[in-house]
């Protein structure tokens, strides 16, 4: 049991920065934009945004630190793209939490009906 708890704690420690990065509305919009439009430069990510290019750059660094995006150079432009494995990790975490809530609701329903 102790070993399982340690594993769970390690998983939480790995997931916390991911969800912290996604908790900011601007960063979430950047992720959504990259999901919809694919890899983009900071110039393209800044178009239509309500924040400056410098702010977008800061948010991209935070997303990169959380492992959600990565960059590559294309000539003079730095292109940013999503890191799908980290997004999949977030998806799996949310599914796990959803399953736990469903199980709790089923137990409550059974309790109330008895």
C-alpha cells in the first residue's frame, strides 16, 4: 500500500505543473489555438490576441516548462507546436477523475435507494 501511495504522489507531482499551466486563460487559448491551427510562430499566435507578443512569449515558456509545447526553428522564425503526449496525460487524468466521480455517484445512488 505504501508503494502505491508513493506512485500516486509521484503522478500527482508530475501532473500538477501541467494543470497549473493550463489554469491560465491566456495559456489555455494558446493551447486551443495550436490545437486548431497546428504549429505557429509567435507572430501568428499574437494576431488577434488581447496581449502583447512579449506576453505570448512568456506564456509559451510556461507551457514549455510544463511540457505542453515545444519549439523549433524554421529559418528566422521560432515555430511552436503542441506536445501531444502531455496533452494525452492531462486527458487520462481527467478521465480517471471522471471515473472516480461516476463510481462515487453510483455508490451514493445505491445507498439512497436502499
